[in-house]
């Protein structure tokens, strides 16, 4: 019988990147090539013990010594997670789903053993599997060629054995990188309920709760009935968004909610989770405020061979301390290089779908499909690299069918023709995955009820900024405020022609952006942490080129933010002689102009190579922050342009700059991991370097009105030109050099913190909640 072919491994560079070459395992260790492997640790919560395996005596490395619960190489072409699952199953007979594995760090092991004949240059993905109790030893099925025995050992005892370099154990430096295994567990399980509760209380206090009572008296009977269905559909949208953030997020949400009344600590965890809609804090650079120790407990009855009297493995559904850059749109162990290599081997149509707004990328051997998509996976044709494309209409099928049904009922009830059309076409889009017609209907909406519902923004996809998250905004139109802002939409073409940008890059035609002002009644989906005050949609380049965009302003949210956040910031940070320039008119007018300016400037571009592309596609993870900075600073330039044309009052000429300065401090408090905060830091630091913003000896700030106009124009030109050229390295350089927390910013933030100014508001939807309760 012929011997099985030797396992091949991907050869890496010393930095850990794939070289495109694979070699047999023996040659990799003979030649000292860098390669990848997985370490899987099983940890018992109740006993504080780690599971160790004794390596078989026939092993060519560290034979007979006690080692990691399970470990093995990542074979050429395989993924990290699937390798972790496979090794655990092969070596110990345990079959676990992907949500049991928590990647806690990557460890580079470089050593030479066996008298110089075996070189191990290995990048190890170190996973932790957390069980409530020890797995009975008789439940394991050991692979004799790899494992001779297993045992549990308290983490402190094992750490001590490694520290004294006991020959019974495979060596790891517990004072070096591998010490993260022990520090992660120790921090997670130390008795710190009181300190954690205090910390969560402080985090929650950064948000000022605002009760939203929205007047419905102008609604017809039909529209009032339709509103109930719309609100119910919006709650379904929230379910989808939770799933998009991370694959076990909905389960964690339900777990925390069910336990919210168990203790004051559990209640605080649920409150802060509800604000962030994930275990990562929006205002703290997405730092985790929960850990896997707080997570859902799941029971597996068939993960091992059956043991009499034992119900099975109870484990914690794991989540990483670092928020996944690709959210739940891509396999969690997929990196950018793998995606690009895979994309280069598929058709142009498939490439368009892979980078489109409304698809997810999956790996069938590494991810448990969502319940909505399980029935569809068997119909997919997998590529050799085990990545494939699933449209949203299939990935979120069950939820989208439910939401579509509710929107159809709302459409039947409504008395407004344009609202009926929007709801009907949006329901169709949920099922077909084609949002073009519904986005046109959204732009043409003319109704007392204003509805934005569907997948739009791409902030959660920090890997490529390709994938759109679901959101819903439901409000009552403010006709008076809407009539007051129509000026801006009609000026877009003139603004485009006069942009501080070389004429060769300017668009020949820009459509006026209709502006609708509403008072928010309810929102859901991708509205977490800091609240949205306006949005400019759609993001579909086809519609943007054909018809431009439409804008929605949330007036009651803007008023609440100005009163509870911006005015107190101005009191803390702006010099006395300029403080009165900070007013709602200037703040609100700049918001309008900001949203308008998303619609001008480069979008579809021609690269130096002659290839047609878009700014979004070229800039990927840098797109959102730079685009927000562009809309902000060009919005300020546009206000000055309109004042000089006599279309806006001259009373804004100073107040808009001082209000903008105070607004910088407000947005930067959102954190530099968030697009708006990062974009605002870039602007502040540029303006400060140009002398337009001045910090005085008392730590307060003012505007130099003789320099501010030129500084605004120079930054506008810089960003617009980088976008027009599709120059991603320049975009990266600008953000890395300027979007930082400099000393002047630290001074301002400390003043604001000292005065305990809220960072943002959290709305309480009183009117909507009453309607939903009666639904």
C-alpha cells in the first residue's frame, strides 16, 4: 500500500506573509522556512485548569513531553480556524463549532532542536476554548501517533513548571510573548465585579439619555397604521445588523438581555452592550468591555464519544478582544492578501459581486453558516481556495422575508403614493438583492412619514469598506425646516465648478441633492454609540452619477446634541471673547453643507493607468475617514463660498469657524478608531499647524480669522486631489501623519472630561415604543 503523500506547508516570509510557495513538511523544518500552525488550549472555568496532552514518543519534536491541548500545522491552502477544528478532532476526538475558538494572540516560535537537524520557525495562532467544567478524561479519543495521554493542570502550576524550565514540558517563555495566555486568563477571572461595575457606570454616563416625543397629529389614518408595520420591520433590521457585526452577536445580545435583571452588574453589562450593539466600546477605540467569560453558554451533547451520566460539553461562545476588521462579512481568519489572491482568480462578474455592497464572503469548512443561509450553502460552487460569495438575500433570508412582508403590509395601508412605492420596492429589494429601484424611490419620497431602511453604510467593514450594514431611520417630516434648506441642493453644480481642485478632475454634471428634514421617531440597525444627525445617500455609484444623492437631516437629534454636548464643550474649551459665536444656526448649517458635500468632488475616477474606478474601491479601509474629512472641510469651504455669493448671511462668517472648532472636540471624543473621529483629528491638526486654530496659555482655543480661510482651502485641495488621483498611499500617509491625538487635543479633551460633559446622547423612543407595544 502506497504511503500517504507528505503534508505540504505554505512557506512564509520572515514577516509572516505568504510567498506563494509550498514545500513538504520535512523540508520546511530542514531548511528553517517560516510557516504557520495552530495552538488550541482548552480551559475549564470552574477549576482554573488547562488541558495538557503528552506528545507521543515517536514525535520528531519534543517526544514524550507535556504540551498544548492540541496543536498542528496549517496545511498549504488551509485556513487557521479549520486547522484548529481539525487538529482538535483528530488528536483528541473533540468536534467543536467555530464559535468555541477564541484567537487570543499570534506567537512566533524560533528555535533549533535535535542537534541542529530540526528548525522550527513557526507563526502560531493561539486559540482558547473555554468550557464551564473539565471534560471527563474518558471522553477523549486519542490519536496514538500524536498523543499518548491527557491531563488537567491548574494554570498557576503549569505556569510555574514552564518558568523553571521543567524538562517534562515543551518549553515556552512565560515572561515573553507566551505569557499572554496566562495574563489573559488571570485578568478575565480575577474577582473584580465592583471595579468593573464602576467602570461600566462611567462609560454609560458618557451618554445623556434623551426622551424623544414625536408629534403624529398630521398623519392620516392609513399612514398611522402603516407606521406600526414600518416600526416592526425596523426591529427586524436590528436583528440583521447584530448578525453583521460578528457571527455570535445576536446570541450574546439575547444572553445578556435574559440576565439583565439577575444583578446590578448584569444590568450594567446589558445597558452598555445595548448602546454599542456589540461587546466593543465605540468610544474607546473599539476596546472590548466584555470578555468570553461574560458570554453565552452553549451545550454540545455529541462533541465527543458518549459518556454515561455526562450531559456533554458546556462551553462559552467566544469572541475576540480585538473587534474583527472584516466584521461578519468575511471569514474571521481571512486576511486581505488571501482575499486579493482569491479575487484575482475569479471572473470579472464574480469580482464585482465579491467587492459589492450586498454580499458576504464565506468559507464553508471554517464557518458555521447562519441559520438563514444553511439551506443555500449546499448549492454553492466552491472555489479551490474555499471562499465563495453569498448575496444578502440568501445570507439573511429569513429576516429579510419577515421585514419584506411587514413593508408590503405597510405599503397597502399607506395613503401616500410615494411612500407606498418606496415600501413596495424596498420589500422587493430585500428578496432580489437589487436595490436600484428602491433607492430611486427613496430619493423621490414625498411623505409625512420619512423612512430610510436597508443596507447603506460601510463603516463596519474596516478591512475593505466594501460591505453595507442594515439600518432604519423612521421620522416625521418637518416641512418648515425642509423648505429652509432647499438652497443648498440647488447650489451643488456651482460648488463643484468652483472646488479648490484642478479642473481636469471636476465633474461636468452634478445633480442637485434633495434635502429632507425630519424629527426622528425611531432608529435601528447600524446606529450605535454616537448618534447619526444626518446622512447622504445612496452610496451606489450608478445612482450617484445619474441622479446625485438625497439628504436627510434629523433636526431633533441635532438640537439635543447642541444643547447637551456642543454648548458645554464650547464653555470648556473656547476663549471667552469667541464663545458666543458658537450657536445652533452655524452648527446646523454646517451639518447640512457637510452632507451636501458628500455629493460633490471625486467619486468615479480614472487612474493614472487609464483604468476606470471609484474612490471607495481604491481607498478601501481609508475611504470612510477621508471621505468624512472631505465632507467636513469642503463643507466649511462651501459655506464661505455661499456667504461670498450673498446666499447666506454674513453673520455666519465667524460663527461657522468657531462652531466648527468646538465640533472638532466633540467628534474626536468618538475615538480615532471611528471614521468621523479620525477625520476630525486630521482636520484639527492641519488647521492647528497652519495657525488657524490657536491654543492659549489657559488651555482654551480660538480662531485666527486671518488664516482660517486659507487653511480650509488648502486642506480641501489636498484631500480632493488625493481622492481624484485614487492615491491610496497618499491617503494612508495623510491619515497616519495627521489623524493622531496630539498634545493640543489632549489638553482640550482633559478639560471636557474634567467638566463631565457627555460625549453624546442616547435617545429613548417613547412614542415609537408605545406604538410597538400596541402592535
